[in-house]
C-alpha cells in the first residue's frame, strides 16, 4: 500500500503577493532601461551641438559668408539670412545625415544692409 505524503502548498494570498513583488521589480527595471536608452539617444546630439557651435564661431569671425550651404563630415550645414520686421536674423541649421536629426539656432545680426 502506497502512503501519499501531504504536499505543503502556498496559499492564494502568498502567490498574489509574490506576483505583485515580481511585477514591481520588473516595472522598476523597465523604467531604468528606458531612461538609459533615452540618454543614449540624447547623447547622439552632442556632435550636432559641436558642429553648430563651430559654424556659429566661423560666422562671427568672418570665415564663412551668407548664404552658406555645405555638406561635410556627414553633416548638412545651412546658414541663411532671414528678415524679421526691424532686424535681420541669421538662421543656422545643421542636420546629421545618418540619424536625420536637425538642430536650428537663430542669431540676431547687427550688421546694417
């Protein structure tokens, strides 16, 4: 005759609590990974910022003339003169070809036409 041993099992409450703990831990992990991925995406804008600052520096030191359009090192660079009411604005636009990201900055021009 076979004697069956009584198997101790978890109650429904214990299973629900354990499931909630696991879900919370995974939620925190997913939020952390999402934050890390967002930082990686934002970090790829640094070359754009550097190139934009370089072009603005070149404009202020009269190295480039307006209008300026060039493709160099994987960047598309546009510098245009825009007239707004009583003053002129210089629009600097840099696009990174690989990602398609674009940064634009406007600077007020104090030069008289």
